[in-house]
C-alpha cells in the first residue's frame, strides 16, 4: 500500500471540516525513510479546538479501529487508530499553538525536545492540506539559529557523573547500569551532533539514528557504525571506543563553537572513580 496516497485521502476528509486549517504529513513517511513497520503520522492544525465528534469523523469514514483516543493534554489532542491495515498517529494542535512553539525554539532558543520535534515536523513535513498556512510556518523555521546550536551543545556536552563509574561497572560486570550509562552518554552525543549540524531534533529518543547521522556533515569519521558497535561489541572495547568518540566530539565542538569553554566537561569525562587500596 502507498502510505502517502492513504495519508492524502485521509487529509481530504479533514479538509471537509471548516475548523481545519492545514494537514501535514510527518514522520518517516514524509522523509522517505519508512519501511514495512512504519505508520502514518498526521499533524492537523485547527482554527478552533476540535470536539470529540470532529476527531471521530475521519476515523468513522475510514472504518478505523481506535487504539487510543486522548483528551486535550500538553496543548495537544491525539488519537491512534488502524485502517486498511495501517496504523495512524494523529496529532491535533491549534495553529496558534504551533506558532508559539516555533517562537519558543526559533526566537528563544528553547532546547526542549518535544518542541523541537514539532518544529522539525514543520520543517521536514509534507503539506497535504493548507499550502498557505504551512508555507508560512515553514518560512519561520527555514533557518536554524546559531544561538540554538550553542544552546544544544551546552545542554548536552556534560555527560553526567555516572560516566566516571565506567571502570568500576566493568570490573563488577554490572551490565544493566553500565549499558544505561552508555545509552545516556550516546544520547547526549546525539544532542551535541544535532546542535553542531544545526538540525532540529525530529524524535525525542533520536529514532532513525542511521538515517539521521548519514545526513550530517559535522561528525567524527564513520560515526554511525561506531555508535552502533557500542552496543554490539565486547563491553570493554565499547567503553574504549566511546572514550575516543567523546574526545573527537570535543575537538569538533572546539572547532565549530570555540566560545564554549570545555575545560570543565573534558576534565569530568576523563575522570575515573578511583580504586580503594585494599590492605
């Protein structure tokens, strides 16, 4: 099934509601990253708050089977349903809310990942309904602010105190905590890379990592395969590789944003929890 064709057909149903200003296709389908496990993510922008009936109407017309139907929370109405064997994730926002989120990220350099995901959807999304509205939004997010780049690097450059315990965790074979630390560190590194490359974060858990890294120009060499190997190689080798990647990342930050003082974080990342002398 052509997911884009189905998305367009569903958007046409939303267009029949006069409260709807625009419908945007987001997620992996909009970026041609989708596979057999992908769903359709639609972002519906409303002039006025939708009622339950407004939200149910498209589901009913496509004989959808509802999985979730959430009330208004965090400035969003959302529902999930299946139709024609495809799962749809619907995110409903007031257009005014989208404009406010864009202002927070573009003008106030807000690093909140949920807000950035909305901005990324506007930036990368495919217009299905409401060209004028979405083109106006896209114009507002067309340039990634340098100040946001700096804020993202500063937000993620400190790797956390638990990283200093890595040798102890290795020696103890405390695998659960060790891998949690490794995930946390790699997550921070992804945040730094998004900032350095001036790309809006499209998923709070950095989904589609390989595709994302392949689109970045400012990275350590062969970074995608190296980060993948962190979870597949022997733990000791993984820690050594992660240490090397971290040093390379600091060099990139110093080159790209030299005004950021890295002395504190470099010392912290190199520090190791000392062994007690056993007498």
